C-alpha cells in the first residue's frame, strides 16, 4: 500500500479540486455572493506552479468558472509544488504578478473567498451546529472529493492502478434526491462531467448528506453504511469498487 503522497499530485489536487470548488462555493454560500459583488468587470486569475499545474478561474459579479484561456489577468506564481502546499497551509506567500486592479481583486475578493472556502471545508463544531451550514459544508466537501478522484485516478501511481481496472462508462455519485455528480471513464482516464443526461453505467448512492459527511470525515466506514443500507451500489460494480479504492487515496491527499 502506498501511504505517502506525491507532491506534484498534491499540487494538482489543490489546484483542480480544492480551488475547483470555488464555482460551487459561489452558488451555495450566501457569503460568497456578497464577496463577488465587489468584482466589477470579469477578471481571470491564473495560478502557476513551477513543475506543477497551471489553472485559471474567471470571477464575475455572480459566478466563478474554470477557463482554459488565462487572458491577461493577475497571476499567482509558486516556485514549486511544496511552495504551493505551504501557501495553502498558511506557512508561505505566493508571488503575485499584477497591477493595482488585480491587487485589489486579490485582497478584497480572492483571499476572502479562499478563507470562506476553508471555513466550509474545515468547519468548527459550532459551525456544524447550523443545519444549513452543515449541509453546504458537506456538499462542497463532496464536490472537492469527486474532483480529486479524477486527479488521483489520472496522476497518482496507486490511483492509476485502480483506474486501469475501470471500464469505460459513467458513474453517478448521489446524495439523497438533490445532489448528483457524474464521473466519466474513457480509456482508464477519469473526469467530472456536467452532462448528466441518460442513465449511468453504475451508481454510488448515499442516503443523505449526513451519511456523506460521516464517511468523508472518517466518522463512519463506507462498509458499515453499505451493510445498513445508507450507501447503495448498483450497476456495473467494478466501476464503484475501484472508485472507492481511489477515494481512499483521495483522503490521504486532502489530509496532507
């Protein structure tokens, strides 16, 4: 069993999965809507990690979206994957490349949004006592976990081994009747897709958000939830089984 984490893969998880939850945060959290109203014209932020990922997000007055074209917006540069991880942990600072407008955006919009995201992903017991906050926190955690599944399946050594045993097809991860995230497998590569029309080849269904939160936080085991019916699996089981194996690796990266 591989117990350690690959620093480059960790940087990709942080860039594509953790920061990748900013679009969902903008939709779910009322506090995020207030912060985004400070954005005038749309602005694109690019995160560049030397020997690691480059990713761009476009911020508007009402939304955040990941984009392929970085444009001419502000950039945050990191000397290495380790520098990136240390910055997210609050032990280092990025290298900003921007003008006055970009600097105002970084200080008044991006940094507060990241602090808000951390609050939802690492909630206090007091925060979780609010049912609405707890539901939003769990939903965002599920988004991060599924985005991280795609990264780990494609880039991590152990994750690629599991993905090699996954046939082509779609897997829906569901929480209750309201949340559904679809994973697409093509030639043993995994990605999260927006198109959820049509039936999937397999399903992994959590009874509710509370079950999702308990499993992802390690308060309950997936096996126990399967045995008592709080987690249901259907369809082509190898898709579900290997996704669960990848989720184990995801946990190591999200705790790193």
